């Protein structure tokens, strides 16, 4: 339970950092920087830990490559949702439902079974996300008309007038979907 709480604290802090980075530098630079740092750390760990690679075969490698590409798509969607001014709590909550997608795929594809309590939990999570994202935005939440950016990853400079927007919700849903499928492949 302690590790779960530490992980939750880490995810929460990273969502705040991701929001600041995406809104200041743009999605592409934020994801490139974070993932590049992750690659460097993983390479250093591999150098020091010498992990066994004997279990790597073609299906395993293809699954890992697919999971990696879907994870990248998930990160791009997540950071873009935050960059668009999506409420951090809502965008994070929606993207965190990827576990339900992974669970549904395990039931459908692998024939795994859920207890009634587990099935109820998945349904409640989906219902909660639907309710949180379903209401129409108020006039104060609508982004300005000229918000579209023609180049992916290029963000406007920091603005003290930036408003929260629900425009990131579809991207948060895409993030949950890609994370969920990628986690299933893992």
C-alpha cells in the first residue's frame, strides 16, 4: 500500500509538471524532453543492471514495440489535452481510466474473469468519466475562436489569461484508450 501511495503521489506531481511544461513549451517539446530523459535513465540502468534479454522473441518484441508506440500516442494526447487548457484533475482522471480498458481487453481477448465487485468498479469508473465530461461548457469555458495552432507542438507563450477549457476531453479519452491498449500489450 505504501508503494501505491508513493506511485499516486508521483503521478499527481507529474501531471502538474506535465501541465506546466505542455502549456509553456508545447506538446512536442514537453513529450520529447520527458521521454528523452526516460530513455537516458533506462539506458543507464541497463548498463549497470545487465538485464537478461533471452526471453526476447519476435512476438514479444512486436508486442513491446506496439505498446511503446501506443504509449507515445497516449503521452502526446495527454500532454496536448493539458496544453489546450484542460482541467488537470479532469484530464488526469479521464486518462487514468486506462486500467478499465486494459481489464475489458483481458476479459474479451484472453477470457479472464472479473468478480461482480470488479465489474461494478469498471462500470462505475466509466460512468464517472462520462458524467464528468458530458456537460456542455459554459461561455466562460469556451476557448477563444483563434485558439487553433497550425503546427503540432508549438504552444503560445505563457499567458496569465489562459482559461480552463473542455477541449482537451476528447484527447484525454484518446489517451486513456491508447494507454489501455498499450498496457494490455505489455
